């Protein structure tokens, strides 16, 4: 095989692997950021549950304070009722007492609702804290894995860059320039030729060019996509088996008609 062609085939493998590793290294910080963002959501859920419990407790304290205030008013109104002089004044005081009692009943209903709500909020808090704990462990594990993967990828990249420079140093400058241009424009520069066509753009190859490509001794590019051809004889499809020969009608007739046995002759005395 042509030495430049052999080196370019290997160079493209190195370049594509280096590109993959570079993209992976660049993507890892984004992955870690996404993991931490998910963890932040769990932390926010915990804080929300705690805030709900705190608001619930504050609401109950306020209701209890309101009940105490209404109870004091009722005691005051009842105390005043013993010294009123007219029925209208007495009815007015009893009306205030009735109103305060209704307010107390309403506050007690709200306290009961808050207590039921508190049970649900405490359950939500326990669930959120358990999920946060699990997620924190997962985040630390994934961050550690990301750091290890980044270190491994960077080590491989250093090795690939060294190998890349060695391969490039042995290739003709004009050929290398053509290769670099194809890599920038088309993402890969080498194309396999098989069954008399380019496997990159699937354009058919002229018979004479096809025979030249099959030797792997020349740098030949595709007239359509510009990629550099190589040929792998191990991947070429074997020729189809020859169909069985058909018998002619005359030969078929000969095989079908069996010859009659010769008549026996009686010897003359």
C-alpha cells in the first residue's frame, strides 16, 4: 500500500478519536453542572417543606392568640352584662358574645385544618430530605467519576497528539493540505471504495480508475466528494456462483430414453 495513504488512514482514525475525546472532556463540566442543578432542586424542595411547616406553626400560633383574645372579650362582655340597665344593652352584649364565640369556633376549625396539613407537610419534608440525601451521594459519585474520566481522556489525548504529529510528519505536504481541508469541510477525508463505488457519496467509479484504486498504490480522490480512496480486498463481495448448465433438448432426450436390450438369438444346431 502507498505509504502516504497508509499513514492518512491511520491519521484519520487518530483525529476522529481525538475529536471524540475532546468533545467528551468539554461535555463533562456541563454534565456536572446539570447534576448539581438537580441537587439544587432537591435542596429547594427541602427548604420549601421547612418553610411550609414554619408557616403552619405561625398560623396556628396566630389562631391560638386570636382565640385567647376572643375569650377575653367574652369574659369582659359577660362581666358587663350583670351591670346593664336595659334589655337592649343586654342583647347588644349577648350579640357580641355570640359573635366572639363564632370567631373562636372558626379559629378552632382552622387550627384543625392546619394540624392535618402539618402532618402532610412533615411527610413531604421527610421524603424531600431522604431524596436529597440519596441525590447528594449520587452527585458526589458522579462528580468523582467525571474527574476520573476527564483525567483519563486528557491522558489519552496527549498520547494521540503525539502519535498524530508523528504520522503527519511523514506525509507529503500537498497531500496533507488536501486531507486537512477535507477534515474541516466534510468531517472525514478517507473513503472506502467497494463494488466500484465510493462508500462516502455512493457515486460510481470508472472502470479504469477502479482498477487503479484496487492496487492501493496511488493517491486517488473521488471526483464527486474529493475524499481519498482506499480499497480493502477482504470486504469485497465474492463473485456470484455460476448457474448450473442447462441440458440441451437432444441430450435430455438421450438420458430419458433407455436403450432396448438386444434380442437373444438361438444358436443353430
